[in-house]
């Protein structure tokens, strides 16, 4: 199934990892729904290990690519064939970035729960849950929305002390 | 089951639902600029675009690399510009030029800011613009 290539697509965004094929938007929503359920279970059980498992799920999508994201694999195995091909596909880069944001929150939650900083675990999980729920229920990508704010903060830091910011990106 | 967990889950879901409904209601809506709120004459310079003789309105679209609705917005505005004389569309990426987003106080992408020929802000739209609403709002500036 070839992803439709928009010939009028602007240069904006072409610099990122756009080599990945387009995603089925219904698969993205499905993955967000599963994530929502898992994060609810984390909050109800207070299990750091479950939070850790979700962090690994996020990490696979963010670092290995959406092809290897477990919930996307689940969608393809269970639902994709029954639903038929999607009417349109969505760019993988935004979703991948949101998985990275999710990974940061889930990792903090895991550390919080497992080290006895339960409040930290709860707050980090709650924020990740809000993001996952907004995506599942409204198709709104909170992780993607954070990009602009982060870019502005980084630009301001760089303007303030150009030397340290340049070397501190690693 | 712990009580704190249940309270947090219910609280988060209620707040997120309200936020989601508000965002959905606002997405793509035209917000008219309050006269004098923004410094005049900044629009075309931010877009790094000299207005041509017949150019009347600039649509400056601020996008980010991780933004699905940005592509849809670019497509819609591209069509609009093709069918509307005097209308110019310039897309700027926050990854390359974060200072444009900072200058205009933009926190979300896509945000489209419309400027008149003098470079003064007319209106802005966050999210994929609702085409008829945008066309109606731009009509006076395009005619004038």
C-alpha cells in the first residue's frame, strides 16, 4: 500500500525522519486508546513495573520506529485487515515525536514509583494519561504541540548564552 | 485499588475532556486582531517576502516538522492563493526560525497570521482554518 505523496508538500518538516511510510490514522488512535487503558491501570495499581513496560513501548516507537511499536503491531495483526486500507495516511514523524515525549514522562513515572517517590510517579503518569486520552478521544496530539514551545525555549537559551547551548545539545 | 489512583484517573479524564472540547471548538476559528495590539508593519519582513505590486494580504503560516494538520493547512491555503488574486502564502518552520513564533507569540502549530499590505496583523487562525470563515474574514482587506 503506497503512501500518497503530496507533491505540494512544503519544505517544512522534510528535514526530519520522513523516510518512514505513512501511518494509518486509525492505528494511531487505537494505539493511543491502548496507552490510555495501560496508564489508567498504572494509576490504579501504582505499579512501577507496568509504568516501565509502557516506557519500553514508547521507546520502541520513538527510537526504533513506528513499525516496531507494539500497539501498532497489535493493530495490524487484529484490526487493519478487517477495516480495509485507510482513506488517507498520516506522517510518521509527528507520531514518533509524541512517542518520545511519552517515553520521557513514562520513564520519570517508572523511576518515581520504583524509588518510593510516589507523588512524582502519579504526576508524570497523569500528564501522560491526559496526552494519550486527548489523542484517543479527540485526535489531538499534545506531544506534537509541545514542539513549538520547546523550540522557542531552546532558541531563547541559545540567544542568551550562545557558547554553552551549542555544546550542551548532546 | 487505591483511592488516590481512582481520584487522579477521574480528575485527569474530566479535565482532559473539557480541554479537548474547548480545543475542538476553537480549532480553525478566525480570531480578529485587536487594532494596535501588534507592532505595525512587521508581517512581510517576518515572512522575508517583499510584497509585489498587486499583493494585498499575506498569510504567514507557522508550522513545525511534527505536525499533521500543518500539511492540510498548507494544502488548503495553497488552493486558496491559487484562486484568489492579491493573496500570498508563506510557510515558516519553527525548527528553522523559532524567532518568528516568538515574535508573534505563537505556541501552537499550525497558526496562520494574516497581514494587510502595510504589514499589520488582520487576524489569526490556529489549527486547520475553516475555509468559508477565513474567506469571509479576508474579503474586506482583499477588496480594499
